[in-house]
C-alpha cells in the first residue's frame, strides 16, 4: 500500500515543472511553492495547488521549517527537493522524517557523508573505488599543507571540503603560487559554504568528466543507467552533457559501472545518485564526488535508457521495489543536453536579466525541452541563470550532432543575451564532432568562438 499521494515540490523553475509532470503521470497531487519573485512562474500554474512563501526571496526555498509546516498544512505526505536549495541538506531530510513526511531522496546519513568530499573519498576508497592522491582530512596549517602539496607533486588542486557548483577550487601549478591560492580557496569556501575547510588533491591534466547514474531501492537492488560525459564545462561547471560518452573505451565504461554499482550496494545507498569520476588520458579512473540528488543533466539518461528517473525516485522513496532490473534496461542512441543560460558569453558570461520578448522553441523528432520559460516571462535576477535545457537524441553520434544543429538553429529567444549562439558554434566545431572532449575543451576554444 503506497503512502505517497500528495507531494510538495521544494524548488522552482524547470525542475519544479519536471517534478510536477512526473507526479501527474503517477497520479500524485502536486503542490508548488513560490517566492515573491516567482509569482509568474509557470510551475506555479501547472501544479494542482500552490502556496506563496513570503519574505526574503533568496531564503524562500531554503527556509525548511516554513516549507515543512506548509507541507503539513497542505496534507502532503512527501517533499521532493529537486536539485540545489535543500536537496543535499541532511538536516532537512532528517526534519522531514521527524515530521512524518517522506523526503524523496537518500537517507540523511548518506547525504551528510557525501556532502563532505573528504569523508566521501575515504568511504569510497574502503569499498574499492580508486581515488586521487591527496589529504583526506582538513588542513588548516599552511606550512603543513604546502609540504603535503610538494609530496603529492604539482600541479595540485585545493578544494572546499563542502563545496559545489565549481566554487572554492584552485589549481596550483607551482609552489610559489601555493600560499595565495590556499588563502583564496579557504576564503571562498567560507564565503560560499559557511565552512572554510579545504583539502588538497592531485590535479589531473585534461581529464574527461564521466559520471554514472545510479538507482538503488530500499532492498539492496542497485542498477546503473549508463554514463554521462560532462567534460564541456566553464569554470568547473557543466555546460553540455552527453550520454553515452562519445569516446570511451568499452572496458573503461564497464569498469566504471562495476565500481559505481558495487560501491553503492556496499554502502547501502538508497534513491537516485550520481558517482562522478575523472578519466585521465591513459584511461585511469578516479572518483571525485558523489551527488545525492537528481541532477540537472538527468534527461540525457532518461532518453537513452527510457527510464523516468524522477518517477522511479518517488516510487523508491515510497518503498517500492526496483521496477526495472539491470538486464531489462536497454540503452539506445546518443543524447546531448545544452544548458540554456541567461548570460552574455561576450561579456565574460555576465548574467543577463529581462523579459522574454519572443520565444519560438525547437521541436520535432528527437527534441526535448525542459524549461519553465514562456513569451512574456520576466526572468528574476535572484536565482540561477539557467532558464532551460534543450535535449536532442538520435541513434548515432553523427545524427545526434546534426539534430543538435537543427534544433539550436530553430531556437528563437529574444529579450536578453543567452548562450544559444555559443552552443551553435560548439556543435559546428570539429573536435566536438569528433567527440574529442576534455574538461579544458571550452576554455581552449573560447577565443575561437567569440
Ligand atoms: P563541484 O562539487 O564544485 O562540482 P567537483 O569535485 O565535482 O566539484 O569538480 C568539478 C570539476 O572540477 C570536475 O568536473 C573537473 O573539471 C574539475 N576537477 C575537480 N577535481 C579535479 C582534479 N583533481 N583534477 C582535475 N580537475 C578536477
């Protein structure tokens, strides 16, 4: 007997809409919340019920006491946190439980463990996952840190232990840069994550970022839904994601799946999650972090595997057994996701704000658009600049690249600068077409794209 019949969505924008759609298909009542800046949000209109959160617009989606009491008042039996905001807040997950509300996500202890990058490296190493050489506990003493850095050997990377979104990371190539980089990383960690703890790790030159999507139920069944290549990044933040990786040795691919599923089984993980790896030029594999939430880039996996990740996430939280076992999951074709951001690539990617004056979206075979935008929508300046995701699919890589070109060319979004033109240039680039992608791809190409 399932308990979940009404879900509060503790998020906004495209992911709120995506969760509402999953709820509708599962015949679950959806409840949207919105800040004073989001009165015009499309998800507010599409949900079965909606409630405002008054006051500070930035804090609105973070204020978990208010959100939990709203869920209780509205008789919701579960909360879906989406990504960002409260999605990786172990205290929130615990507070939901304590208030008799199902948190649609992993157990609080797993959220807490993987929220700490150092602790997660230690835990993953214990279950046989290869990690990068580095410090596995916080280092405050700069002299000591410098000594360790030279033992590891430059280049190294200094990372915020509780970091995310590409922030709080500094690459150090020579010893003489160490002191100032250490200070910057520590200050940034404190500013953005409220905790100045940093650690040191060997820096991998020109790696690919490959991540494995996992689904695990409460009964020890763990499956993978293939990998995503998220090497196209700007400032360590993903811009384009591809599934499967267009150039990955089949042996390496199998090994990534094996390592990721085994680790999640051994650690007793539940819900959906993503195990992120770097793969170096010699195909060595290194775990970097685990994300305990649904990711922005989940649609490429949904398309190639045919599995609705959000729906399965809700069912698993409700105590259902895994619906599709590994042998029932078949992968087909290639999918590419383009993050559509309200930002100006010509002006150092400065976030742009404004009203969408003209909006003609791509369509047709093999095209999916996850967005909460519409003509006349005023993009609030208070949140993330991502206004949608264009996803394309075809049976072979070449066809998928051609489809991407066609779909991006069809996209009309007027009113403020976006990165659509940059995407159009990327899909015409030879290295992109060849699938020659590493995490330095975009940085090295930016001059050419301007
Ligand atoms: P965040 O949680 O901020 O997303 P991650 O640890 O997932 O940070 O790393 C984000 C990106 O930063 C990676 O995809 C990669 O491009 C780069 N990166 C992180 N660690 C290393 C490393 N040790 N060597 C090289 N690049 C790295």
